[in-house]
C-alpha cells in the first residue's frame, strides 16, 4: 500500500476513533444520568408517601392527647351522668335530633347555641384557630364531641345531625378505639376532608364518648408539588404526579383535576401492569400517549398508627418523560455527527496534499536506491523540501560517500579479519568448556529448588484441606439460614395474610397475633445466637464483669424454669451453698445457666434434674445433671461443632446447633473450662468452672483437648461485644409461657370433644 493511502487511512482512523470514544462517553453518561434519576424518583416517591403518613399520625396524636385532658374527660362524664338520670333518654335524643334536622341552615336553635358556646367548645375552637393561623388555612374545618349516647355535647360549628350513634364511624370508634375513613366531601364544612374519630374514656377506662374531626386534605399536600419539582428532583415540567385513594380516585394531582374523580383508562392500565409485575416502578415504551419512553413509579401507603394500625390504601404515582428529559443529550449527538462529517472531509483533503509532497521525494529516493543495488555508488539525490524527507536525502548522500570509503577499507581488513576469526575460535572453545562446568553446577542447584517446590506443594495441600473445612462450615451456615431462619417466617406470613384477608373475631385475631409474636421472638433469638457465634469466631466478645452472687442467679433461673419442668413431670433439685460474691458477667452466665437447664428439661424424659454450685480452691464449679437418654458417641464427637444437631436430631431437639457453642465460648472467655460427661441410658452432666476472683485480673486459658472421660475444653479464642437484645434474658420465660398456653388449649380441646 502506498504512503498516500496509508496517510489518508490513518487520518480517517484517528478521527473515527475519536468520534466513537466521544459518542461512547456521551451514551454512558446519558444512561447513568437516567439510572440516577430513576433511583432518586423511587426514593422520593416513598419519602413523599411517608411524609403524608407522618402528617396524619402527627395530627391524630395531638387530638389523642387532647381527649385525655381533664376538661374533656370531666365534661363528657358529666354529660353522661345527666343523661343517665333522664327517664326516656332515647326519646329525648330523638326529639332533639328531629328538631335539629328540621331547622334551616341559617337557624341556630338555643340548643345549638349552648353547644357552640360551652367551655369545651370554646377550648376546641381555640385549638382549631391555632392550627389555622399556623398553617394559613383551616386544618381542622370541623370538630365535635358526643357522649356515650351519641348526642353532641360540644362543636366548633353547626353540623347536620344531633344524634350520631347511628353513624358508621361512631360505631367503629366505639368498638375499635379509633376510626380513619376515606377522603370525602363534607357538606357542613364544604371541604374535602379525611374523617377521623377517636374514643373518649373516663378515669376508669370505660367508654364515654367519641370525638370526630375532619382534616382538610390541604394539610397533606401543602408544598407537595414544590417539594417534588424543586426541592427533591429539580426536573421541572418533566415530572407528573397523582395521589389515589383505595378506590383509585384522584385525591391530588399535578395541574388541574377534579377531586375524587376516577383515573383514566390508560392510568388504570398502568396500575394493573404495576400490580401484575409486582414491582414499584415500570418503564413504558411507545405508549398510547405518544411518549417514546417514560418511567412510572408507584408507592403504596403503609400501616399508620392512630391508636390502632390502619392501612389507608393510598397510592402515589410519579411519572416523567425520560426521552424529553434527555433531549439535550440527543441534540449533542446530532451536532457531533455533523461535526464529524466536516472534520472527516477536511482531514481527507489535508491527507491528499501532504501525501503528494511526500510521494515525489520518496520516488526520487527509490530510484537512487535501485542504482545503488546495481553497484553504482556515484548516484546522488537532490530533495529541496525543507522537512524530514530533505534530511533523509542528505543522509542518503552521506551514506553513499561512506559506503565508498568502507568498500576500500573492507578489502584492506579482510586478511585481518581472518586472523581475528581464528583467534576468536580458540577463545570460544575455551569459554564453552568453562560454561559447561557452570551449567553442571546450575543443574545441581535446580534439583535443590525442585525439592523446595515439593515441600511447598505439601504445605499448599494442607492449606487446601483446611479451606475445605471452612467451605463445609459455610455450607452448614447457609443451610441453617435457609431453614431455621425461614421456619418462623412461614407462620408469621400465614397469620398476617389471614388477618389482612379475613374479618376475624377478636379472639381469633389475638390468637393469630400471639402466634406472630412467638415466632418473631423465636426469629430474634436465632439471629442473636448467630450474632453471638459471629463475635465468638471473630474474637470480639467483651465481658461486663462485676461482683455478683451466683446463688441468686441460680435461684432466679431455677424458679423461672420450675413450671415448665413440673408440667413435664420433672423436678429441679438445687441445694444452695454458701458462695461468696465474685467477678463475672451476670448476663452472660445467666445465659449459660438458662441454656443448660433448658436442654436438660428437653432431654430428661420426665426424670429429675440436679443443679449444684461449689467453691473448690480458687474455682467455682457449676454442674447440671439430668437422668435422660444420654449422648451417643457419634454425636459426642461433634458436640460443640456449629450447626450440628445430632443423629436423627436426638440431642439438639428443635435447635439450631448453636447453644452449647455459645455457652462454651462464654465460659472460656471468663477463663473457665466446660466439661461434659455422659453415659447412654443414664443421662449427662454438663459442668463448667469459673475463676474465683474478687477484682479484675487477666486470665490465661489452656489449649483444646478431649480427655478419656469425654471432658472437653477449648483455648481462649472468642471475643464478645455488647449485649444485643435484652429479650435474650427472657428466652426461657417465653418458652414457659408458650408451653403453658399450649397445655391450656389442649385441655380446652379435650373438654370440647
């Protein structure tokens, strides 16, 4: 290929690579920018819904605090007492209600005027006016209070009815303690509001009335659009938002909208697609609205606390036109394409001009070279360009002159070279012999290196065996996580779905919630056990030692476990001995004692369990002995291995294989030893020792060993952190309560049968 062609191709290649790199950078930046906006939009969507939920909770909480004030409680109680003393109170209420309803909108009867101007109404109006001045609009357009008969006793403005006990919200508030309704239009206040009803109780916690208040929807959406467009996203016209209630009616929307209007067919289709894909966001291409690509993000309201858990069922939908937002980047791509074409044409023209200048000079050099090949050393070149090619021509002429001189010198030195070669041959033979000897030495050194490599290979093999052990431990942990941690989640999910999908009686709801609580406690205990093991393995356990009485701890644990043991036909035997106070971590040692006694109850099969604690020289020796089935030899070897639950699950019954490992780590961090003695059919005895020290002192630990009597002790290799959860102290109590409830249920079932 000629130089001209190479230059032109080179220019074009460089330009193409530059344009490609620039396009790649712009495209990558565009994608990252779009992904970042998508991520922020999903986060802001959830945050905005969270702000609405917190606003409702905050407003309701302020009124919950108000209804327990002495003024409210005393006024309602006084009204109830007056109505209790009236004979035919129902007829009186109906009469007043009929007069109330028949009065025109402009008429204020004496009864209405009295209710509007009493002390409690004035106090409510002051509270109502405070919020209105603070927010510059009526936050609570209507507030009124009824007694237990449903009659109005205080109000901030005229309402439609005097008797309210037949209203659905009144009945719900009385039964459940509170009520949250849907957004609706209130004719009395002429506002779209959220209905809230709160029960009022007397000093004896008896139902005495209901407070109803309306929260103006402006309170939820104040600065709503400004937060989304300016403060949070700064995306301006590209972002649209819609807030829907649980019936898919519009509560708030960007731009003009009709309150409580049904969403359009296209928006309903988008909602159905979100529910079908079970995802909080959806990217739509070529939709019916003509937008090439837009992101639709949904956030559903969560449970709020207004005295009881309530799900509003609201949905916040955010949308933005992705292609329109990125239109400047698309324009930049078009401009870059046009610029690339112009630069390519200019580069092509420049390459042709430069190549012509170079090709004429190089052609002259080519001809001179051909003459030189024929043996003509009298040829010269004459290049007049003032560039590198001109320097090349001068160098070529100088080379011709040098070649003439060298030709003469070569003939002269030919004889000298022959003599030199002969001499060099002899010297080379000598060097070859010397180098052969050096190679022999290198061979010996190489053999020594191979021996070292073999030794390193053996060490590598040993490391591989250890790594396999770690891999097996990882597999065991994954199995534990997938089974043990999932087991309590299954009943939790089932009971929550049952509570959400069915209108259950109160007794069944309490039973379902009780099951959820038990499984949550179990899940919390499993997670804390895993965290304890993690701190043991990473040597991060730190003990909070103080002077404590071990007898007190033993009596406490045994008294707690006694009901469970008695229900299973067992007897816990412990004779307190005089033990002086000494230094140990009270919480951790209680954890060890609870675990050992709990295991003994599980495996004693209705027999006695003996607990003892004695001071022997400079150590405290604690033992828990049961008369159960004992531990098989094949299980005993793995007794303290993580996640090991025994052959056929006979040792760690319904356990995760972590308890004994945690107990052993706690004891050894105290500087003590953990031993186990067992015989098949005769039971097992778990013992541990604690150093008897009455002030802080450093403790030394022994190496790991298994003695002939199956006594096991391990080196100090664990470290502990702070207490993770005080619920661990009550793990045994929780089990006792659960067992007691199960026994009562079994008795009831037998009686029913």
